[in-house]
C-alpha cells in the first residue's frame, strides 16, 4: 500500500480539476482528498494499492483535458489507511 501527497501547479483551477481527480481516484479505488489552494495550485493525497497510486500520479502529470500542468511537488508518505473514501475538500 502506498500514499502520495501531491501539489500541482499550472492551469488547474476553474476547469473541474478537483472533480476529475475525484473521478479518476475512485475509478482506481483510491482514498484521500483533493482541494484548491489560495495560490491557484491543487493539493491532493492518494492512498491505495501501489500500482493504482502510481497510475494516479501519472494522471496528475497531465490532469483533465482543459488543464495545463506546469509542475508538481510529490512526496511519498507512510500509508495510514485513515480515509474511508476519496473526497473534495472545499474552502481555500
């Protein structure tokens, strides 16, 4: 099991990035969350099977069709199993 904490920059707000991330994460049976940051980046935590988390990492390199990802900070953390599902967090 694996956990990744990612902060994605570029054109990632106002284009349904969070909703698309949630849909992709659920399709991969991942848990965690995604939220917008005040500086126009998106932050997310993903937990699940190693290969599924890796697939999600690759997805985040491009995001949904309208996104223009220019970079992201990636940190592998200890898997905790603390999440029951994958959610969108609101509020910056």
